[in-house]
């Protein structure tokens, strides 16, 4: 590992040599609202050494695919052994319950193993008496990766696993809200992966700009808001850096009138409230057919009221705090705005009276398109439920919005649900379970303002490569002179 920065020390290690960072910054435990650790603040001008180390490592890392696969398996083994340490660190900085943190680490490992085991076939286009033609996928070079605070390790691994398998090296910057688990991952893998292959840096702005504008990386992979994604794209444009942008969404769940509410309510609830709704693919708005609307609202309200909210370290807690004060204030503002415009709070609605950023799961009905809570991505534990009767009108309404990340259709008639799903302008549509297609072997991409490029599966691996065509004389004429 070329850079493995640790807290609270103000140094980072590059190629076995230490250099000083520009101090540290506080990391807040969202369950208390107080600082509990510090992380190194690497500045943009200190990135030169890190990117140079990644570039140096690229020349050897790119050569042997079988060796890279073996390294990825060793990395997965090392992470498995450190699950408990990483999970506790993740809960402390992100807020999610400890069991959810353990699942995030397990998911990260599964992505590593998927790419380590993925067979990449040769692409021989022609091999006959007239010509030999083969298309190769070559690694791009150094990848600059920027990850968010909601799933720090999983979303990092969405980038690390395919990029490294393809033969690239990487410099990755986690969110300053959640730097510690990713830094710990870097320290853990130092000595497991060759020096310079995976580099972790942490820091405050303008470090993110430095990650984008630096001349060495040939690709930027960013997960975060659409607003910041546009800035990343603009920063990458002068050098024509390749881009993968996984951005915001306002993901709808369309619940038809033929569903059995008792069968779907729990799955729908957790499709919206898992990780406190802080998931890019979470249900952000529910369109409930009038035939089942009242029953569904009541079922969701009861689940919300019975869900234990608290410090993620406490056994039995299902939902922790909102991750940071900025997002906490956005959630409060959107809930209050819905009430001010006629929305009815059925569960939750106000912050819990305790330290930290605790907001209970909140169910709101009597809302409609045009209200901020329905039109904007709340990225928090508030679920608006819109009453409808006309399926075609709802599909049209969903497609008129600026986002197109994921969606779901819920119906007892799966064939009919599939017909509706095909009409939704979204990168992924699930039937009877929201987000069921977020798996390592399936492509994940956003339409419109929800992103650019693709992650996961063979498609994700390909996004970290460039095509090279080799055309040669036929085999039987070679060396015939």
C-alpha cells in the first residue's frame, strides 16, 4: 500500500517514506454530535507524491491478470479477518447499526471475490485464411476515486475491485464525514497488495478538486450528489479524463391496487428506510393506488412506530442517527415543508430529544407532486406517500422528473408489473422488492441527472478499460518471407 494514513498522527506513508500532512480534522460521531477522532488532512499539493507512486506501480501491476486475481482474493481474506474492527469503526463514524456495518463489510468482500473470479474471454473477431483480428481491453492507468459517506466501504469497493482487476492503480478519497474505515482499509491492505496499487488519502476541500484536476489520473470515478458530479465532470473535461458518475436519484415505488398489503409492507418500508434512507437506491417516494392506499399507510405507520432508533452500538437498534448535521437539517426542513403545505405526519416528524442527529422514521401522506418532499431527494428517513388512480399518469409523472436511478413496481400480477417497468425511464427497475438488482454481476447506471457510465458486472470492469484493436496477417502467412 503506497499511502496508509492513520489518525491522529499527522503523517502519511508513501513508498515506505513518511511525509507531513497539514494537520488533522475532526471526525464526528453522529450518535453524539461530538468529535471522537481526527483524520489526516492531505492537501491538494501533496497529492503529487501519491499520484506519482500510483503511476509507478501501474507499469508492473498491469502485466499479469492471474496475479491480480490472486491478490484480490488475498485482500478479501484480510478484510474478512478484520470484520469486527472495521465494523465498529464504521458504526462510530457513519452511525449505522453494528450488524449493518458487518453486512457492509461482507458485501465489500463479495465484490472483491466476484471480480477476482470473473472470467474475461478473449475477443477474437476474425481468425481465418485472410486475416487475424482481436480486440483487447487495456487498463486506462491511474484512477482517481471519490466516495460518499453513506456506504463508505461498499461504494469504495464498487470502484476498487473492477479497477484493480482491470490492471489500473487507484488513489481513493473518502468523504471527510467518514474517512476512518477507508483509511483503516488502506492500512490493512498495506503489504497485502503491492506498494502503490491502492492509495487512500483523506482531507477537507479543496482536496476533492485536486483529485479531479490532477494531470496523472486518466479516469475519475465519483459517487455523490448530482451538483458535485457536474463539477467533477467539468474538472475532468480539459484532460478528457474518462468518467463514471453515480449521482442522485428520487426513486419511486409504484404500488398497484392488487397487492396484498400485509405481504409487501415490510419490504417496502425497509426499501425506503434501510440505512435511514441514506441510500442512493432507496425508495424516496411511494405512489400508492387508491384501492390500497389507506391500508398501506396504516401498515407503514405501524412499522415505523415499532422500529427502535438509537446508537448503532446498542443491541437491537434498527436505525441509527442521520450521518451529519447538514443532512439532518435537510431532513427536518423537508418534513416541515410538507406539513406546511398540507402533508399529514403519520409517524415521526420531529427530531428525537437527545444528543446526536436522531430523526425517527417518518411517514407522510396527503402529499403530491410539486411538493418539495416529493420532488427532491431527501436522502433521509422520511417517506412521502402519494395517492393515485391512473397508472399511465403516474408513469408519465415519474418520467418527467430529472432523475432516473432506480424504481420499483409492486403488483400481484408480475407480468403486468413487467410491462409497466419497461415504460419507466430508469437505470434499474425492480419488481416487488426495491433495489433487488443491486448485485455485483448486474450493471448499475443512472439515466439523465442520475449519472454517467456504469458500475458492476462485466460492464463495470469494461468501464475501467480502453479498447485496442490488433489486426494482423493470417496465421498461415506469418514469417513466410
